[in-house]
């Protein structure tokens, strides 16, 4: 995902409906249904030369959510995070 030209990030995850981070009570689906704003921690891939990772904070909401329910295979959720303000590196 990239934030270079937009304030949105599209992600796909393997969906575990009973997991509190995915469910409609406290998870992604709840955040989408309520348009709730929250802080998100973004951990970037390791830098090739050093292997060190960078992380930072963003503030935003789940702007789009859909589930793919195949007959066979992995159930996935696709969602879009929309952010207000800049990416702030963690110390």
C-alpha cells in the first residue's frame, strides 16, 4: 500500500469472523458501520540495507469494507482506511 498520492490505503486480510479485531462488535466491521475514528499503527517493511523497520501513527476511519465468501478457499475482507493528517513516525 502507498500513501504517496492519497490519504487512503486499501488492504486485504484473511477474515476470521469470530476474532474481536474482525467482528461486528469491536472489529473492522464495527469500525466501518459506525464510521468511528481511531489511531492506527502502520509498521513499514524492513529497510533492505539494515533490516530495521520503521513505524508510525495515522488517524482515520474504515471508509470501505467488503467480504469475499468463496465456495472453497480462504475468506477475505477488503477494506479501505481513510486518514486525516500526516503519517507521524514513532520514536
